[in-house]
C-alpha cells in the first residue's frame, strides 16, 4: 500500500460553459467564469515504489534520472544552448520520438499567495526567453484537442501540415533547479482514472485572440500521485497532449499543492519546466 498525504486541489465547477481567464480588464459584457473555484481534499499517493512501472502512455507521466551538471539557470541563452539539447535527448530516449522541438521554458519560484492559483502564460508564439512564474495551484492540462495542433502550426508552420498527418505528442520536462523539493511539489492524476468528460475547456482571453487549455471537474475516482523529495538529478516527463486516439493517455491533469509534511523552515521550491513537441 502506497503512503499518502491529504491536501486540497483546486478543481473547476462544471456549469456547462467554458471557464475563462482574461489577460485584460474584462468589460461589462464579458462573461466571467473563473477556474479553480471548487477545492476538494484528496489523497495524494507517494509514487516512488511505482517508479519503474509508470508510463506516459498509461498514467501520463514517468520519472527518470537526469544529468544535473548544468546549473546556469539564471542565464537564458545558456539554458537554450546547453540545457535544451539535454531535454531533446531525454524526450527522445523515453518517448521514442524521432523529432523533438523545444519551444519554451519556465522557471518557477514561490510568489505571493494572491498570484499562485493561475499565472499568465506568455502571449508569444516564438521560442521563449526565461519566464519566472509562481507554481500553478490549479488542476489543469496544458493543451486541448484544438490548441495542440494549433501550437504545431504556430511553432513549425512550414512543416506543420505534413507533421500533423502523423502522431504528435507534447511533453513537459519538470525538474528541481538546485535543491531537493520540500514545498509545493507537483502532483499528477493517473490518466487511467479520469474520463474525457472530466476535462473542461478553459478559454485564455487576449484582446487579439483566444487560446485554450483544459481544467478539470472533481471526481472521487481520480488517483493522485507525487514524488516527494525530488532531487536535482530527477526529472518528470509529463504528457500534456497526444494526437493518437488508440486508448493511450492523451491529456494528464496535474497541479502543484501545499504538502502538509513540508517543514516550516523548508527552502522555497525552485524548478524548471521545459515544453516540447514530439513527432513519431
């Protein structure tokens, strides 16, 4: 039996309408339908004993060793030049992809509480510079059936239509920067335990366009897992989109959470997540 902690996860009310998040001051006619307004206490299981049994195609995530010699996370050009190739190799080795395109990365550090439910992503489509944001305390998956293919068109427009005829998957590679993660760890829902209708489309409202991700409604059968005390030589491979519809994991809900076992004097969590699209 896996040990577990109990913590609150911020789910979203399913009222039949897309949730919405505005990147500008909404007007009186804009429909407000915020995400993350349905908190539930859940059991989050320690997944270390299952480490060798997990699969991105079943549960939606895996944990592997990662070369931790790169430490220059304060310099964007160094991350792109030296860390991105490590991520490409990592994704290829553990997914079987023949082509991997890294398209952005985020450094996450604890921020004031009012900033921590949902943080604005970049509005740019080109490869990103380092962005520092708070941990996201919202049950979500990063892409939808519409925004996944659109992201391919945005990042590799010259090859997109050819590539979209084959299998495309998106992965996040998440790892600690320097120290063991003792606070705000990342937790994942076993993708085998959620249903398609647990996913709620969330519109990201910009003045010039509307993007979208999935948030999730609460269901008691969701099985949550995490890897407490992750170290800098560990990395999570998280699947956030898959075009294949053969029963494998296509989307995987995840969220940071306040771990009740965190010591009061624990160092603040510092992590990086790198987003990549993989072609097969």
